[in-house]
C-alpha cells in the first residue's frame, strides 16, 4: 500500500508502517465478521470504518470485503472519495 511505503520513507523506519498494517488487518477481520459495522456513506453500497487517523472505505458482498480507499483524515475533506 502506498500509505505504508510513504510512512516508511517519511520516518526512515518501517515500525509505524508495520503498526498501521496490523491495525488495518485487525479492522478488516472485524469487518469481515460484521460487514455492517462501518458507518454508511452517501453511496448506499459503501461503508466507512475509522482506523486511527485513517478512514477505510469498503463495500461488501456475501463472499468478500472490497477495500475501495484508505484516506488520511488530515487530507482535504472536499476531495474525499465518498
């Protein structure tokens, strides 16, 4: 993921990137078991889960969770995808 690479380069270490990766993976496991957990968005097919300073946008079907976007909350909200 570009976010993990960015933080590794920005910090000169992969420690924070590894922490973020773990947070994203844990959140996805919870979402896989409870796909309606995230807040609805303006798109009825898309939900959003807050993970620290990031928003994880996803859609789900009966057999899969589809990550659509990961958005840092400090970015311009007007450019947010959903």
